[in-house]
C-alpha cells in the first residue's frame, strides 16, 4: 500500500459511557452528561501502528480533528485534501452524529478538543472527504467511527463505482458491521500489511429504536475490505434457551454483593429470574433485591457501586466482545471497582465465537482481562474460553 485516505468522526462513541447508546441526535445531551471524545485517541493509536510499519506511506486526510491532527501526532506529514471549515460537503443539512453521521469540527486554535454541543459539520463532510480521497486514487480508505460512519463511506464508494477497499477503526458505541479491525492497533497493522481484499457487510440499526431496547438491523452495503484474521465478524444473534443458565445463576447470587448487569438478552434472562425488569440494551445495578440504577451511565454506576461487586456480561454473538462494544458504561473505572467478572453465554453462542475479546480504551485493563475466562453456559455447566 502506497497511499491511504483517513477520515475521523471525532464524536463517535461519545454517547456510550454516559448511557445514550449512541450520539445520533443527542450530541448536546452527551456533552451535558460529561461525555468526552474517544475517537481522536483511537485514530492516533491506529495511525501510530501504521506508521511503525509504513512510515513512508502517503496519507491524505481532512483538516484538523477530522484526521489531520491524529496523522501528525502519529508521525506523518499528511496532505489535507478537504477542510470542513471551508464548506459543508454536499450541502446536506444533516446534523453531526456518532454512528450515523459525520464528525464535529474542531474549534480553530484547538489541538484536540471537540465541542459536541456545536458540531459545525455534518455527515456530508465525511462523504466529501472520501470523494477527495478517491480523486487521489488512494489504495485504502481508513475511517474512524461506528456503523453510521461506515455507511457514509460505503455510499461514496458505491456511488463512485470504486473498487477501493475500506477499513474501520472501531470508535462507535454499536458496531455491527464486519468492516472494522478488532482494535485500533489491529486496524493500523492490517492497513499496513494487507495483500488481499474480500466483500464484507455494512450494517446499521435504528438508533432511536436501539435506545428503547429494540434492535432493527439493516444491510446497507457490500464493500471490499482487507482480508485479515483481526477484521471482526458481523454481529450475530445466538439461538437457544438460556433459561437454565439464568436459573442457575439466580440460585447462587450472594447477599450483600452488588451486581452490575450488562446489556443483552442472556443477562436480561438472569435479571428477569431475579424479578428485575431489565433494560435490554442498558446496564442495571442490583443489590439484595433492590435495583440501585437502571439503564445507568458510567457515573451512575460508580455512584451506587459498593464492594463486593460482580460484573455480569455476555459476549456479542459472532464477535466475542465482552467489554468495549455496546457496554461502554462498564468502563475501566467500573471494572477496577469490581472484584469479580461473570461471563455468561449459551454453548451455541460460544460455538460461534471461538475467543472472547476486550477493547476498553485502557490497555492495562485489557491486559489484565486477557487469559482464560470461565463462562457459565447452563445451570451447572461452565466452559473455559480464552480472552485474546
């Protein structure tokens, strides 16, 4: 690979830790709740991994926080081919968003800050940047964001009839598409080393419905993506009853212990067994028969979290993530406060995964979580699965 285009959606993932499950249409609310950008750091991580392997690669990017800053901090001297401050892409008056739209412009004079309460740019800017990359015949479009950002990139590639591959650096709250590296560093390495491409799916969901606990997934595009072991799979829904698993877990809950229940139907079955009305895609905190927080943000979890504490999570079907996808509220700070992590999954789901994965934004926490993890699969059965 001789050249690539890099575009960053800097507000991607901001809604996760503050309990919004995304930022589409809720940028100001995310900021009000104290959300902080995570995409710029993940962009730097990916581009640093790329630079270690391909320091001579030509990098085209959008101005400021849309890619320029991250590229420079990784060691590149990028060529800026689109500046959102000089125009609004194709003129579409869409609002900036996390997973379904373009990034927020960085204020003049800043080097890292993003003011999501006044985004300034739209999804149209993401698309305009990608069109500028294609005009330069790049070998790869590397984007930082979530599923909606993937849709924006894919739409430009399809409209142009381009065979240029795309690869995502995961930064959104929800990532259902199979076009992302497993981690930012993996994405950078893949971008540097790939020699084959294959068609993969871009999926997106209705984020408003997602916040209400309903998943409406839609195939949006089929695009060329680099072939590598560390390109994540698309999300799958596991089948099979988890009733016995839930019953077994509920029988063993301890008094005077706080339980942090992650999202998903498997964990939700445990909550139902305990008499809790679960928030299907949120995080609930429970202790001795009382729900201390429902559909909680990171700060709300920390406010009520008392020791001893157990975090209960289930891996995402087809991908294996137990932290870092769809449950950003269970942050490194929350994980550090817990003395026990319980992973639960049906045997059918585990059969489709192979390994468990973590991506918490804190490498020390990720390293501590890696290794063999006992997973409860039924009323009395467990299985050892490696966290990689």
